[in-house]
């Protein structure tokens, strides 16, 4: 199921067109996909830049065209001589600021065209490396499903834009045996986690019915979870509603400006001595 499929399911259950998501998941991947409905879609662009956490399984000894299990195997090399210490050391080298080359079969655009479309058309090209940060890689288990393969279960915490498939590929290359991803699950995106999530139909039904419930977070609560809150006076709420500026928050970055009645009025950010509206949320 693709991220687009998830959005389509939510639209169908809610009978609402305005549904979006905060960060694409590969079709192979499972786990958390944050959806925005109605006015909440205006938050999504600010959520997609949040750090992510993934659980993954890396297979060493095989290289695939997609760097995951969905692609054809392009090379094999026995990993029988690869020790657990070597695996851990290669993964440790993937922690920190990296210049990472995305998988060629990805949604990255090259001259306005998705790279996976170029691959399917038989084109050859190289993607530019991107700056990403891997905060940590926790190794949970190293096992040998066959004599020539090594599977490694890991948890990866990273900046947005990091390709876990590329980590598998690069670790395999460093060890000289090739590698790809056989399982991937996103467990958190910014402050949101799978522990609070529900299947899309269940969450959508809760939103369409009582308006709240497991898997559903109100607009103000969602904004508070991501941004520092600025509690407004009635006068400030009215002013921001008209797009006017109010006194500065005094700290950098976006703030969730909340009216006395608990309504999210806007995301604001300082511009000198005043705070301006970055994203507005009109009543209703």
C-alpha cells in the first residue's frame, strides 16, 4: 500500500477531498503515516521536516536494483566471513552527518522527472549526494539465515530525507558483500508515534463520528505537539485573524498561536519586534 493509497482510503471513509500526508513511505514500508484533514493539511509541510525513527532489517550478501527486497538481485557475494564486530563497525560509520546518495529508484526528481521513472525507462544517471544526519543506529540482532547471508535488525533515528535503503546499500558496499533492506517500519515522525496511531479506517471513522478518539488529534493539539505555543489575548487573536502583526514572541522559529478559547489561530514567527502570520487558520 502506497502513501497515496492511504490518503485515498481516508478520503473515502471521510467523504472529504482535502486529505494529505506528511512524508512518503515506500510501498514496502509499514508503520506511521501522519495525515492531515481539512485545515490541518496546512500543517503538513511543517511536519515533513521532523526527525524520523525506523525499525529495519538489513540483508548483507545481496545487492538489488532498488536497494530493497522489491528489486531484482543484481549481485551476490558470500557474507560468511563477515563478523558481527565488522557489521557493527560499518553501521557505526553511518552515524553522524553524511553525504548520502539516494537510491536511484526513488522519488527524487532529476530534471523534473522522478528518478524511478528514469530507471524504468532504461536511462543511466547519477544522483547528487544530499546532506543528512543519522542520530543513532541501534543494533538489536545479527543472525545468519543461510551460510552466505547476514541479517541485521536495527533501529535508526535520523533527519528527514535520510534513505534507510541507502544505509543498507552503503554498509554492504563497505563490507564488500553488498546489502539491501528486507523490512522497514517507521515508528515515529517528530512527536508522533505508532503507539498513538490506528489503522486509517479506524482513525477516519473516529474523526467522522465523535470527532476524536484513538488515532485522531485535534488541530490545536497537533500544533502544540510540534511547535512552542503562544497563548494569545482576545485582541491579539482578532488581529492575527486579519493578518495583522502582534508583539514578537521573543524566541526564534514558528509558534502555535492559540486563542483564549483554545482555537489555533495561526503559526507565527518573529520579524524583528513583531510576530507575523506564517500560516493562518481561519475560524470554521
